[in-house]
């Protein structure tokens, strides 16, 4: 590693080099050089120090995405404290779920300081767990300390750098504690796989900083390798997804990470007539990450923006998680055809958990796109339910071991003992390996067992979402136990684009049933078509399965007992 800690890496950056550009709109952008950023972070460190924050303390940051939140985060690290970003409340997050998560996380962290902004809603403050020694700070308040008075601790490589929270419906309770050394090792491995060029690479991002893809790939990576990053808020992107194309074109960005749903969302929200006015030729890697990679999503994005100069080789993939700092795999950027794809026999995959290759377009075939090859110093095992190690082409749980794997969930030894066994992290994800490539199928806990056959809800959701009336990424398939049959039934909840379309529910349901039967040979018991914004979302803006399931059962108790 080139540096002993992240603050040392920041200090080595060329002072006049642009670091963060905060893109607000076409007429307003704010750019900080590395020298500017260091100055702002030092001022925040002084404010935190005056409030009693010292080395080893935890600092919770609940602020809107932007430069003030980022400088507060680094300011805390300058003191040797361990900061963590939590999601800022917004209309996209279900209120009760947000409040419950906020209470649990802040109670577990026992932070010395909780930093919020002036606009933080007063009615939510009661859900922030404050110990007797915890200071609640409004950003921008407090005495601005002279940097000459700021005494920095000797931050060791094995010191706790920060805590990031694993995504998911219950993941907000899981604080992933990461050392400076683990983060730096991950970034070194990732930079090798991505062939980072410090002279030419520029990163684009709308990703939330409270999840690993935004925090590591789009904040820590450019901080350590001294790359420019152009950012916009996640809400701004969701409301105006076409701005992503505008920013990439204007700033000639070369790297970006996106969750799978964005590869469909952006094309469907960008008018055909305006697609060619952008220039995406600068992009060398647009990386599909954080969800199982879907071949159709990648193809849709390429078909939409190929005419704007997007190279086929630019569409890449990765498998990542907060517990490993970030990436476990990365697709090979030198391959002209992009990540490998394969088509597997559907019944063999669902019944025998075996990958049997078939021709593209074969009846019942399922398409898989690789999430890439292992980063240096990483290992993966595929394990059966009994713990046996499976060979190539067999589907099981993905186990990970690496030199940047986390040591445990913060203040949760019970969860750590369940997750790390004999040095292997049990991810809860299902997948398989083939010819050195890792393919991710979905979450183990989401697997549906219908009549003895394994059904992956993502496969059903992809088919349902292809219907023109269904909102992008707003489908959840679940299994509900049928006591008469002794097995689970498939139940689907789908949001429609417009509430008025509910008048055509019977027709739409019939068409969706036909699509699923034709595509997978299975029948749906019940389809619930809902108006926009009905499905409960996680802090990442993705459908929250368990919370949506609970909401559905509350509204429809006739569905019976859960399995």
C-alpha cells in the first residue's frame, strides 16, 4: 500500500487538482480542489474537536448528499474518529421504516456526535438515540478552529477508519467496521482491475454515500487516487435521469457505477429524440453493480445509447458488498465482448440447481451475465445448504474470503458469529462459478420453493416489469404458504405507471399471467396491481421485500399464514 491511512492519502493529493464537483443544475456547480477540500475538512475537524470528539469516537452524519457532508466525514477521520453516513429523510423512503432503522442504528453506535443540517425535520429528531454523552450538532454551527490548533493523532493502519451500513431491509442494523488498511487494500486491488489512469479518469456519480457503491467507489477511490468526481444528488437523478447523460457528456467522465435497475430506468426516461445529442464516447467502464446483473437491462442501455457513442466494451459488471469494503469481482475491461453471457436450461437450474448450457433463445432458457473475475487476494466458494463445497456449474451460497474482509459487525458479535465461519463470510447470495467467472442469481432468503422447484423472484419480476403498464423496478414476487397444497404459491405485487390504469386491472393481470407462464412455465396465484408509490422502498430506493410483504398481509389478511 502506498499510504498508511486515508488521511495521509488525501494529504498527498496535488493541491490544485480538481476533486469534487457538486452538480446542482445546468446553471449551478461547485468545484473544490483537493486543497480546498482539505481546508474545509480541517475546519470541520476543529468544530468536532471543540465538541469533545477524539480518536476512537463514533460520529453519525445525517445530511443531504454534498460537499458539507463529505468534509464532515473526512474531518471526523482526521481526529481518528470513525464516521458513518446515514440516509437523509426524503419522500422516497417509507417513514415508519426509516424511523425504526434510525433508532436502531444510532442506539447501536453510541456516537459522541450526531451531525444534522438546519433543515433536518424536528419530528424525526425523537428517533435519534442520544446517549448522555452524545452531542447533537447542526452543520455549520460552532467555533471555526484555527488549523494550527488542530493536533492530529497518529492514525495507525489497523485503526478503525469508518463504519458503513450493509444495505437491505434489516441491514441498517448491521454496521460494518472497516480499518484504514482494509479500505486501502481494497482500493489497490480495484484500481488494478480497473486500470485506473490518474491523468485521464473522471468519475460520475449520483449514488448515495451511505451505501458502499457510493462511499467506496465514488468517494474513497477518487480521494486515494486523486481523481476528479462529478456528483449529483440521488433524488435529482431519480427525478431527472437524463441529467446523467448531460453530465457525462459535459465533463467527459470515464467511470461510473450503477445498480441494474438504472440500466433500464435511464433509457425509458430519456426521449428517443434527445438521445443522440449526448456524447458518451469518453466512458470506458459503466459498471453494473449491487444487484444481480440482468442481460436484458445491459442490452437495453446499449441499444438506447450506442448512437450517442457508448462503446459496447464500456458496459461492465461487478459483485460487491459492504462487508468486503466493496468489490469481490470485476469484469475484465480488456475483453471486447464485455462480461460473458450464457443461457442455461431453466428447469435444470430451478430443480437440480445445475447449470446446463443451451442455445440462446431456447425454450425456457435463462440468461446470465457474469459479475466478473476475482480481485487479487480474493477467494470464493460455492456451498450447498449442508456446507459442502460445490464445483463449477453448481448453484449454491457464495462464500467470500479476502485480505480486505471486515472483522465484524460493529457492536454485534452475535451477527458476526453467524456471518463469518472459519474465516469465510457467508454472503446469503446464491450463484455459481464457471470458467473463472462468478454469476450471481439472487438472495438465498428470497428463494421461492414452489412444488419442490426453486424459483428466483428476480426472474419473475423481470418478466412482469416488461409489461408496458408496470413501473420500472417496482415489482416484488414472493411466496405465501398454501396449507391446502402444502407448498408456497407465487404472489406478485406490481406498481402501475398511472393510477388510472387500475381500471384495466383484469386485462393487465391476464397479460402478465400469460407472460410468466410463457417465460417460466409457472403460474402466479395472485397479482396485486397497485398505484405508484405503494411498494415500500429501502433507503437505497429499491423495493424492500419484507416490509412490502408485511404491508400486503396487513391490507389483505385473507392471504393466510406466512410460511
